[in-house]
């Protein structure tokens, strides 16, 4: 019982930290999606599915572009709230 409660409290803390991270880094989900899409493209290319890999690569590029733009917006928005040398987490 104690172990189950401990796991629940750890998971709740991790979810809270992730929520805070994604609130200050809007582009992070899109960049993470880009990484997974690139891995999926590599798998498609290894199986010879070139047309599918090409279509997914367009979606990956859009995800990366959107993620970078959103990260830039967040950088400008939260730049003043951070002290010098502090890492956003």
C-alpha cells in the first residue's frame, strides 16, 4: 500500500513538473513530435516506403518550424521574468 502511494505521489510530482515546463515552453511538444516523426521516417525508409516517408517528412518539417517559432515567442515572453543565468525548467 505504501509503495502504491509513493508511486502515485512521484507520478503526480512528475506531471506537475511537466505541466510547468510545457507552460513556459510552448514549442516543446512540437519539437518532441518532430523527433518521433524523424524516427518513424527512418523506419519507413528502411522498409522501402519512400512515398510515405516523404509525406511524413513534410509533417515533421511543419512540426519543427512551428515548435521553433513557439519557442522563440516563449523566449521573448519569459525573458524578463528569469534572472540572469537561470535556466527555465
